[in-house]
């Protein structure tokens, strides 16, 4: 199955500006919701990703 016109559609400058402003607003609004872990907490909780052995292939 082939893909026709893949990559032929692009954002214009106005669309890029609107998207950028929306992302900036989301970042500002989410800023207070993130948790900053201390180095001790970081070593306790580690990574949030699964081990490589548990990924279904």
C-alpha cells in the first residue's frame, strides 16, 4: 500500500504561531503540576520506563 502526497501538506506561518502560542500556554499551565524529586527520591524511584526485557516484540 503506497502513501500518496505524504509530506506535501505544510503549516503556514500563522498556523505555526498559533500552535507555538498554544504550546507555550500549556507549558505555563502545567508548570506547577510537575514534581521535582530530590536526588534521594530520584534514586529511590528510578526510571518510569519498563525494563527492556518486558517490552513485547
